[in-house]
C-alpha cells in the first residue's frame, strides 16, 4: 500500500508497479491500495524541512513478505500504540523503552511529540490565535471609520440640526436618528461579514482537506463566534 500523497505525486493507481531496493536487491512492488495515515499527514524525509511528495513516501507491505525480503523475521520499524482512557502515557512510554531498549529502539514518544500531530496542532493553534486577535482589530478600525463618517455627517448637517431643534425636536430624537444610522451600518456589516466569513471558512476547510489529504473536514459556523 502507498501513501496517497506519494501516489498522487507519481500518478500511481492500484495495479501499478513501483521499483524498490531492498537490502541491495532490486524488486518491483505492486500497488494494491492507496492509504491515508494520521501518523503521516505531514510526511517529511530525512534532511527535509517541508514535505516533498515526489521524493519521500510511505509504503506498507505484508509482514511476511517484508520479513523475507530483509531477512528479519518478527521485526518491525514502527509501531503505534493506542492507550485506554485511564492509562498513563509516561508510564507506558517508560515501559516500552525498557522493553525495546535491547533491540536498539530510539525510544517511544507521545502523540504531542509526533511530527504530524505536532504540526497540525500548531497550525490549528495559530488559526485560533488569529481568530482571537484579528477580529477585534478589524472591529476597532471599523468603529473608528464609522465614527469619522458620522462626525463629518453631523458637522455638515449642523445647520439642519439647529433648524430641527428650533422646531421643537429634542436632543434625544436627533441622537436617536443618528444612532439608527449607525445601527443600519453595523447590521449591514454583520450580515455581509457573516456571509463572507462562512463562505471563506468553507473555502479554507476545503483547502486544508486537500493540502493535508484528510478524508473529510466539516465546517460548522458557531453563533458564539459572532
């Protein structure tokens, strides 16, 4: 089986063959499946800083066939362990290290230290930070611009305001008129901004799903965000 990113980069399909060198021997491996793996969402090879799907990929083989090819029976180069809810991750890691130390294992690590999980989690944290920081900035800028526009409008209409007061209009009536104007501007901005935010959010979700090759990624607008 071949990682989807590598298969897409080389346009591999089920039934194609891939040349591989195993213990100095040249072999041709048949692609029987194209897979996604949460451990290899962000797949980088040795010495790489960014993923290059054409140069680095992940392949899975049947254990018996791979053991025969490399002359190592009952061996593996990577293992994923699922913990129960009440399990202690540090205790499990320590136990695995003691168990695998005689075989030269480099050491176990938790999901937070796994490359793909750490990268995706960092990306999500950055988006969350931007979601908390940028909206107040835009709101402050919008409030400043509305204040400037309304202030100039009042200055231009000062003579008309004086005439209205001469006809008996109270200050709260005039203030209420301009507050309604501000409310209309704010409501229009909320409607347009909300619709644009949902549209852009769905587009971002599709981009992330395509870039990280998630099987699916659902976008859901939360009223609390507004």
